[in-house]
């Protein structure tokens, strides 16, 4: 049973994960996209909401038609 918990594959995964995290830290400083983790989730360089433009988009014009009528 001890062999199950001390598998070398698990320690290799943690080593690769630590390398990935270090590489992501360097990429974040440069503003480059980061490498996703083992779960396949995409990482974002920043989570600051002030950097995203939330104005505009569907519904921001009120009841205005999608296409302006041309006469």
C-alpha cells in the first residue's frame, strides 16, 4: 500500500507543475498568455476588472432595433 502513495509519477507531476508555475510567473511579467494547468483551465494574466471594458454590447442601446431602418 505504501507503494501506491509513493509513486514516482506523482512526484514528477508536481515537479512539472512547479516548473509550469514558474514559467507562468515569468510570462505574467511580460504580459504573455499563460500555460494552463493539468485540469485544462485557461489562466488569465490579470483579474483586475478595471482593465476590461464593460460598456456597450447587447442591450446597451435600450429598445433600439438591431438594424437602423433606411428610407
